C-alpha cells in the first residue's frame, strides 16, 4: 500500500471516530470525560495534519436541519411541563 493510501485510510478512520465520539459524547453532554475525549480526538487530528500535511479533501456535508412546523399543540400537551428556570406554576 502506498503512503497516500495509508494516509487516506487513517483520515477515513479519523472521520468515523469523529462521528462515533460525537454520538457518544452527546449522551454525556459537557462531562469532563466527554470534553477530554473530544480534545484527544482534536489532538489526533492535528497530529495527523502535522505528520502528513493538511487534508485537502472537503469535510463531509453537514446533516440537514430538521424543520419543525409552527403549529398549535393541544392544550393537554403542555399539562405537566414547567418553564425552565421559573419553577412550577402550581
């Protein structure tokens, strides 16, 4: 395998890892270990760029935004909801 093929394989693996880390860290929010995992991933990406040069391939396209219709919800939809920061209205 040529060096360029190996670099391409490493970049593809890094992109797959980025997607996996984004999914997993989404479950843990801003927990310290999730932040550290994202920082480690960023460092690996930077190290690969330093070693092999910047990736000239464009990043994969972003996921499309989901449109939520602005419709009226049934009154009982909000029955047990509380306003964030305001506490319950009971």
